[in-house]
C-alpha cells in the first residue's frame, strides 16, 4: 500500500503524508496503522457537539467516575515528596511488589518483583510484548470479536494478525477445535492473545473453557500466551474471574497484562503492567528504557495507593456498571429478534448482535449495511454514539458502553430504540 499520495483525509495505509501543504515521505509501517475506531467515534461525536448537537456518547471505553479521592490525594503527597524525576525504568520497587501481590491474589501466580514491569498503561505493556516475543512476519492469534488495538498494533510491528472466529450461538467463546485448526494452519504463530472478561463482548471464560483450550495448547509448548486481564475486577455473579494462567500447560509461557485504568477509573494516569518470566521483563525494560523511560512517576505513586488502599470504590463502580448493563439489556428487549444484546458477564460494555436487521437491510439495498454504517446512522439520526462491530472483527454487531450515569443511559437507550425501530419498520414493511 506504500507510495500512494496522501490526500490529507484518511491515512488509509499510505506511506506518504501531507504536512503544511508539502508531501513528506513517511514509513510504510505507519501506513499500516489505522485510527482507533473508538477514538474516531468519540472524535465524530465531539465535532457534532461543537455544531450544537446534543450527543449522548456510549462509545467510550473508560469509566465515567472520577478517580477515587484517596488515590488523587496520593498524587499530591507524591508531588510534595519530590517524585518529579525519572522513575526506575521498570517501575518503583514498592509498586512492583504491590503488583506481584495483586497478581497472586487474582491469578494464583506466585510472582517475584523481578517478574513485574510497570508501563504506561496495558496498551504499552502489550505493544512491548508483541515487539519482544515475535519477529517480523510471525503470527499473532486472537479470537474475534477482539479489542480494536490487537490487530493494528500487531500490523504496525510487522506481525501478521490471525483472527480465530467465535459464534454467537457458542456465547462468543473460543472453541478448542478452532484454536487447534488455527495453530495447525499457522506454523508461524508465536503469540496467542486471550482477553477475559472480553472487550467488546463482555464474555468471561470459565475454568472449563480454559481447561478445554489447554488440551490444545499442550501440543504447542513454544507458543506465548498473553492474557489481557484489564477487566478482571468487573465481573457479575454468578460468573467469576479466572485467569488462564492456572490452566495453560506451560505457565512460564503465559504473560499477564493488567492496569489501573478500568478498575480504579484511572485511564488518564497511564499505569499498567506486565507479569512475565524475568528474562522477558528484562528485555521489555531495555525497550522501555530506550523509548519512554517508564510510566509517569507521580501516577505510579497514585497506583500504589490504588492497589494497597481501600477497595470499596471498585465494588461501588462495579455495582453501578452492573445496574446500567441491566437497563441497557432490558431497553433493547423490544427490538427482539431484530437486534439482540449479548448477556454480559463482565466489563461495562454491551455487545449487540444486529445481524438479522443488517441482513434484511442489505437485502433491500439499504445504505446501512454494517455495524459501522449503523453507528453513523444512529449518531446522525438520534445523536447517540456507539461503535460499529467492524473494528472489533464482526461487522454485523455494535458495541455500546455503559460508562454514563443511569439517567443519561435511559435517555440514550430510548433514542437508540427509536432509531433502530425506524430501521425495523423499514425492513418489516
Ligand atoms: C481489552 C483491553 N486491553 C487493554 C486496554 C488498554 O488499557 P490501558 O488504558 O491500561 O492502556 C483496553 C482499553 O480499552 C482494553 O479494552
């Protein structure tokens, strides 16, 4: 895709860019990187808002709650104590210790401080891992629907993303036979990314799920398993969080990624981490040392307070998200069978299967033909921002985020139902 002139409208995989009216040559690598779909929807919503439209935003992947007060206070304390210099590249030792303890509590992995690296969010931890665990041309496998950044991050680093399909009828869980086929057909598979609770589907894998997948993994001892656990504290009964770490056959090859972002409403603070064998941590540290020099020192002090301080804030936010998800699921009930929400077991997202509605619209030659079209239609017609499923690997669905207060959510859901009902009428007529 390189070498095609950049028009200034869409990066679209081109290796040239226009800055200030000049054509500049950019790397081919950057051409492989698209804008994050969630951030794009948020940007579109902002543009419409600046034009005076009352947009209700259900597109964003971050808690609407403020960071809890005791965590904020830790920042001021750290500031007055002079934590304004470069931190140790791999993170402050006491924070790494707290993360090691947290990891043991959550996953059962007995973790040493040397096996922890603090990074600028889980995003950076993931990109370090893709950089150090695989070579250009190697393959990275993950189930669809998937978090938007896995594929783009892999491609930007010259790796080949391989999507393992899941089906709505199977609760969007990766089936062992699909994993088996994927690994057999892709001899250059180096990394498998697992994400439970899953963004966007809200699916939480059980012990049985991990056991079944482990029976396949036992035949691939060289494969790295990267477990993205950023929603580990957002799970609704009767489901419970279980890390695949306990079940993967070669646990030395299982790397855990997590962060403070979703659990403590700390998305802007940019503190995440990875837990891996010491040799992997050491090379990630080398990479981090040459790129960002580590996560912000003040944020790290606040993260220490988050992990070691009172945890009721986590429970309060989890309960609120659970209530909101129920509201969203119930509101969409009237649109069945055209539009069906997937019962969420975790996260604060609701994944909606619109395949029946979209299928009927496509048959009629309607302009709304995919989840992304649907998202644009909903934004324009009822001023609600959601994210089309295309970017998550399933164009027949869309995702809405319940990270808004209940009152706003109710209004937004009424509007969504109104907008979608109009489409149902069109195909039902
Ligand atoms: C599944 C998943 N992993 C990782 C991240 C990145 O989290 P962080 O803010 O810690 O970089 C997100 C953020 O939306 C996510 O949904």
